[in-house]
């Protein structure tokens, strides 16, 4: 076996390993299964490339991006290593050369995209090739609920078992839950050798700012770094294009990148970013994973990321050469609403959506941090010994105040309303606003009604936002965004602990017009849940979503919250056919479990005959065993009751023609009374 130190020097040109590399290299060379979590720029690739040259056989590297694979193969070949990549971008000659090298036993590293594992031919080829090690780059992609999920990563565990070889998995970002998922899916639940090497990137300056003219804020940040390569991440495709145009008009070299572009256009942006100095790419999160550019000097987020994992990975693309790099993340209430909606409209089960709301709370807590930002960032990944001095809060600590009383008021309002309402309704209670909803539910009688008038509505919104950042409250997906307390809130509510809040974000006034929304903040989570159900039903029927119900109909459902099919029939756009086909599905989203209804009764829903049917049914129930309750049970069919409700007969003879003589004898008089009174 070759000496790793000699290979490190002669092939890769380094005299010493970086911190943490040598332990991982030794374990992989020894044939141990390994999971290594290292910061971006920490030298992950060397931890499987070097062992590949020390071990017998071929090392298969599963990697998610073609551009990254081609860059690494080119660098290895330049260093004299026999390496190749099987990708959709290969020429026929390149693919033939790789197969020839495999047959001749020359190839040491073979890079493949996970999608190739779907082919039985590819798996058979690997079995014949004498694979000695599987290396998995960006291993967090196996997490089904992670931010970069790739379904074909789920095949890697079966490949490991089939080839019966060790596996080394690498990632720069994985919280405890994602690590468990990696171990379960890639290693069959058997814990590998685990290497966790510092998430801290001390050369990266961390900064957050509340949105206050976000386009101008981004332009100002970019202007101070003109001529330096940077990335701006945005939440939507449309924003990438408008912000790119604004940067160009300000004299910057800029281009946009998003998943809706043609693949050739995306490759051209990637090529330019690799080769040009001072280019700014404005992108959705589709851009960046695998970009091996060491001199990115800054990363800005025009919108709040959806999780700390996403944030950490995206800012980690700056300063990979170890030189100073800057970051700026903008956030505002509309970002949070947008991210909450993304979660609520997803098709994940409730427990996963609840976990995603918790992840969003964590990144919100980072945005609303009171002291050093590195502390909550690195604590999220399990690191507790943190030193910083390189973030905006270390340099300029924010003004704070004792928020215990305000938070206890809010928690009390949540508790006294049964944890069934969102922030909008709770703020109305605290402010003493006598809305129709508050009056209808008797919430004017609550002890917390009107106790929070020391703050205005906007200030209360910020307090609730900071409470989420402290993870005291989370939206409950099963209650359409109603706020529920976490275990962290109990000591504050019981006056056993105090809490400090930021004063600066509460004092700032919001500039610009409010963003127009389809429904109130209170009804937005329910609208998201209705849209998710609509998307599911539309996909099942293979029709556009609006064919099920249009947005206006869903908005009315969210606002009126029908509790029965009769109520649902009164919603605009819900005709008889759609009520029969979809009514129960949407009613269950709004009201939970819905009692089954006979088709004959359902056809009457929303009509005056429906109420008459119900009264006839009640009259029948009272007489089912006769006037004295001693007779043999008897009942009319649902179809007969529906016919009576529709025809409204005026005498016993007419009733007898519908239900028959025996049934008319028992129920006729009672039915006539019901019909006459109706």
C-alpha cells in the first residue's frame, strides 16, 4: 500500500494535511465506513481522492453535479491520476475511453451522477469493474426532507450492500436529524466512523439586516465590493432577473441563473462565473452546489433562507481560499410569510412540516439574534465553543429590553384561546380590537383582552416574530398555522424565567406599501392547506389546478371556513357536481373529520330541502320503534326522505305513494307536521 504522505506531496502538492483530513484519510484507507462533516473549503475531496490511490480497485464517486465532476476529473488528470466521469455531457469517445480504462484495470476514480444508479446495466458494470470503495459527495442529498434532496441517492445504500465494499460519505451541512437519516439510508442504520470537523469559517463576516428598501440595500452592498465576484440569492425566479437588471444599470457585470432557464444557458453562466473576474450571479438556490471557485468574495441573500442548513451552505461558497469574505442577509415579515406558505403548501406529512417550521424558527432566531451570530449558527450544528469578533452584532451590539411582560401577555393569549389561533387574531385580542371574529368567540371576556395597548399592531408582529426566533411558539400545520407553545415557553409563562428582546427592530417603522395578499395573515395557512389539497387532487386527475377550484373559491373557503357540506355548497364556484366530487375532501381540510353523508342527502346540500330532510330524519328517528318505543324497528330509505323533502306532499295519501302504506301509517302524521311547519 502506498504511503499517504508521499501521495499528498507528490500528487496533490501539499506538504501537510489540513486540520481533520489525516484522521479521515487513515480511516477510509483502512476500509472503515465513514461519515465526515466538514466545512465548505475544508478539503473534503482529498479525503476520498487520496485513499483511492492507496487502495486496490476503483473508487466510485457519487456526486450530484456534472460541472463539479468534470472540474475534479480535469484536476486529477492534470495531476497524473487516471480518473473519468460518466455523465450525460460525455462525448461517445470519452465514454468509450472510460470503459476501456475500466476493462484494462487502469482507472482509479470513476465519477457518476446518482441518476445512473437507476440503470441495472450501470450497477452490473460496477460489479464487474472491481470497485473497492464508494465515496458519496454532498451526502445530505439523501435526506428526503432536506434542502437538496435527490431521490436517486436512496439507491446508494443498496449499491453498497450489493458490492460489499466500504462507503465514505461527505457533506458540509447536516443537522442531527439529517445525520441520522444519512446513517439510516446509506449505512443501513449501522453507525460508521464519525468525523465532525468544525463548521466555523472565521474568515466570513456575518451580517443580517431588516428589509428597508431591499433593492437599494443590495445595490449598496454590491457597490462597496465592486469588481469582486459575488452571488446574490433570491427567493423567486422573477426577482433574479429584475435584480440583475438593476445591478447592470448600476454598472456591475451581472447575470441571472434559475431552474427555469435552458440547460445550455445555465452552463454558460456557470462557465462565465468560473472564468471571469468580478462577475455577480443573481440566482435561486439552484445555483452554487459544487461551484469550485475559491475567490468568491461576498454572498448576499435578498430574501431570508428557509433553514440554517441552506444559509450555511450558501454563505460557505464565499471565501473558500481562506481570505476575508462578506455576507449580508435581508429579512422581513413578507419573507417569513412566504417561507411559511411554502411549508404549508407542501405535501409532506404534518410532523415533517412541523419540523420545517422549527427549522425556519432557527434561521429567524439567527436573524433576530441579540449577541454574536456565530453562537446560534454553530450551536445549531452541535458546536458550543465559539469565538467570533467577525459579525455585525459583535461589532455593533443591538439595543435590547426586558420583553418578559410582553411575551407573557402573548403566551397567555395563546393558552387562553386553546392554541387555536394565529398571530393576527391574538394581536387583536391583546389590542382590544372588537372584530366580528373576537365577538363571535366571546374573546372580549378574556383576561388578556386589551392588555397589550402599550404596543401597536406592527410592534406586536415583531414581538411574535422574535418569539418564533426564540422558538417559543411554532405554527401547527394540523391547525392551519395556529400558534402552539413549545416547552421553552412554559418557564416564561410561569414567571420562572425572563427574556430579552431586541428594541431596534421594534422601533423601526416599515417603509413602502404593504404587500398585497389574497387573504389575511390569519387565514393564509388554511389557504395554503387548501391549495395543497387542490394540487394533490389535480395531480391525481391529471388536470390543471384551476379545474378543481379557482383561487377565488379557495379564498372564500379560507375566509368563511364552512363546517358542513351545506355550508360548502354556499361557497362561490362550488356547484352540485364539484360538491359531490370534492366537497368532502376540502371540508376535511377545514373542519377535520367529517361524518359520512348519504348520497341522497348530499345532493340536497345547500338547498332548503336539506334542512327539511334533516327534520324528517329526526322525526323518523323518534318513531323508529313506534310511539311507545316497543315496536319492531322501521325506517324509510334515504332516497324516500329526499323525495319527500323535494315534493313536500300535503296529505297522508301523497306520503303513502312515496313510502308505502306501512311506513305512512307509522311516520305519516309526523312527516306532515314537519312539512307544514317548514
